[in-house]
C-alpha cells in the first residue's frame, strides 16, 4: 500500500509518500525546498504557519520526485491532532478531500504517534516493545511502546520542554531565538568543571521532568559572574556547557530509570533535541552499559515531517482503520485514546 | 500595586491568592522578560482555581486550555508569533465570545487582535526574587485589585 502523508500540526509543512513494501519513496519539508515560478512565484513568508500556500505545491513535488501519478496513491494520511487547530484544519481538509477525489481511504494520524514510530522507517528498525524518549521544543516525554497504538506515558515535563529550555537559555546568553543548536555549539568550547547546574527531579523517584528552573539558575549565575569576571565570552561558554551537561545528565538518568522500571532493552530517541551530539554520546554509552540498545531516526525525521505521518497512517490503513468523510481535527488528543493495531 | 516575591514558592502563593479574585470573563496580560516567572504565576493561578495536574509552558503550543470547575481558562504564550494574524491559526476567533479567564504572556505580539486587558501585570528581576507591578485597566481590574488589596501587608 502506497500512502501520501501530510503534516501541518504546527510550524512545518511536511509531505511524504511511504510504500509498505518499497519503503519511503519521497519526502519534503517546506523549509527545505524552493517553490518555483510555475506555482506562482516564491511564496512570501507572510506567516510561518501559512500551510495553505505550501501544502499543495509540496504534494505535487513529492509525486514528481517519486515519479508517481496521483492514481498510484492507495491512501491518504494527515495529522489530525494534537496541534494548532487552524493549522490542523488545513492538512485535514486537504488530505480528506484528496482521498475522496481519488476514491481512496483516508486516516487521521496522531502527531505524537508519528514521532514515536519514526525510527521504524529506518533500518535496522527496533522491534516492539521499546521505551521512547520524545524530546523537542514542545515535548519531553517518556513512553512505553508495547505495539502500534499501545502506549503508556511513563513521565513528562511538568513545565518547560527540554528543547524550550535550550532555546530560552540561549536567549538569556544573548544568542538569537530559537538558539538551542547555537547554545550546543557554544558549549563545545566551555569548561565542564567551572559551574555545576542542578539536575532537576533526579534525586527523587519518578520519571517526570522539570526544566523551567534552569532559566533562573542560568541568569543568576550569569549576573554573579559578569559582575566579577573579565572574560564574558568565556563565562557564557562555560555556562552553556554546564547547562547542557545538566540537561543531558537529567535525560540520561531518567531514560536509564525508565528501562530498569519497565524491563525493556531498547530505547528510541526522537524529537529535535535528540540530534544533540553530547546527548547521543552519553545516552549510547549509558544504555550500552545497561546491556540495552539505542535507536534514532535520521536527523531530518527527528523534527516535524510528513514521512512519519505517511508511515503511521500506512500501518493503520493496512489494519483496516479509516476516517469517515466528516473528519474532526483535535487540538487536544490524549495518546491513550488511540485504538491498538 | 507593587510587590516583591523572593522565591518561586512566593510567586505561586501569590498566584493562588490572585485566583480567588478572578471571575470570568476577565483578561490578564502578563509582561516580563524570559524567566521572570510569567508561567510560574500562571501555575499559581491555576492551582488556586483547583487545577491539580501539570501546567505546561505554552511557548510551543501557543495555547493551553483548561476546563476547571469554577471557570474555563485559556493560557496563551505569544512569544513565537511572527504576525498577530497568526492568531487565526489558534482558533482565537472561536474563543473570543466565551466566558473565560484569559492569561496572556507576550500580549504585545498579538497587538490589535486580542481582547482588551482588565489587569496588566509586569514582572521584573529584582535581587534573587521578582518584583511585580499590577495595573488595573478596567473597572473589573480595579475590583480584582481591591479584593487582593491587603496582600503585600499579609506577606510581611
């Protein structure tokens, strides 16, 4: 079965075609492509979430990239939630309408399920069951994944997501927002021994996270040091390093704890922060020491994309699940309400 | 009204106290730099209204709605908005007519399309704590301030 996937839940517009036998045939995310004159010129960036202008040209592009005609699509998957309701409506309306016009089944996909299953697009793919750490600007969540549609939330952030803490701390250090990746670069040259930041919520049992207090800790450290220190660049690099160490350590401690508590051996990481080099090194070493294995989707599929929606939708369509003509995108959608496959 | 809150616990306690004076419809703007405690104050308000669970930062989701026994509450964070017109993507228009408590962080990014504030709370870093400045904009805002009027003295 060949499925067109459409992702428009938040900032990115992503489209892909996944085939259950041939694998991923084409994928594109708006920010990585140029839309040429034949579609009415380069689209002005009126608003970053302007999915209306981006989605159809992207669909045309992936069909062309895959060398496929519209008639060879067997199903359409679209992100139906959770997310911004106006953004979800664009992808859902378009996806459902195309499926109706093409006379193929449609399926609304849960955005977070897309992220959870993204490592299964890669080879080797992890076998079920596994523990997943979803760590991005919007989420920090540990999930026990027993099978498709069988998820148990083990823990999550009670305030800021880890990626959000990266972005905001970067801003406090004077980097442009969102500066998570720049902060990680700055940390490369920092001294890990000069400052020690707290590891929030690691000294008590449980798998929840809290990263909001690190902002204040950063600011207080920065103000105290700048008052006495000559070299402010050095100080900022050292703070960036101490901050990154604290976040990475906290994530590693909680993941190890999650594997021990569930008895799983496989850990998958997804979400934008999972592209962080130090996090990967530390996590790989810590999980290997436990006798476990770590899996990551390719960096491009760590952030929002259409491939994960095409893949997850394909699994559900193969299981015979479909979306009625009257579709209902949901801004809030607890993952526990998903049917198993 | 001005007050100084030395710790995160004090910020939450003040939020809980403020919650007692809030009745829908009312709109509160929360202004202040990153890390001054806008979301922390919102957490206190939500707790004061009886919310038990986590209060996630709405920076990425832009809006977190809560259905509480006493009121509906919309917690917005418009930091990532590029253009006020993007408020359409949040379904703002569907929410405008509803009787709810609105907590808006970074309201200046939605200028022109947001409902008018009843109460403006500005937050600043001061020593290790935070100072807060509360300004009523409407008579509803004045009523809220009158109800919590003796808070700083109770603090001391």
